[in-house]
């Protein structure tokens, strides 16, 4: 046995397995950044962008 203790990390069950609270925070931040970037690029606009006049 090792004398080194592993720090207890509470895990949450998700659809794809168990993740730590730290991973959940990181995922939320990444999602926020991605959505912000997509909104800036107009990915959520309902109007279709076309190069044709008219």
C-alpha cells in the first residue's frame, strides 16, 4: 500500500460516464465561448446567407 493519499473528487454521473466538478466547469465555459463565437459569426441567424443579389 502507498502512503500517498489520493484527494477525493466527487464525481457526477452524466450520459457519457462520470466527470468531476472541475470538468463540468470547464465544459460549461467552453460551451459559453463556443456559442459566443458562433453567434458572432452569425451561425444562429435564421436567414440564409446567399451571395446572390435579390
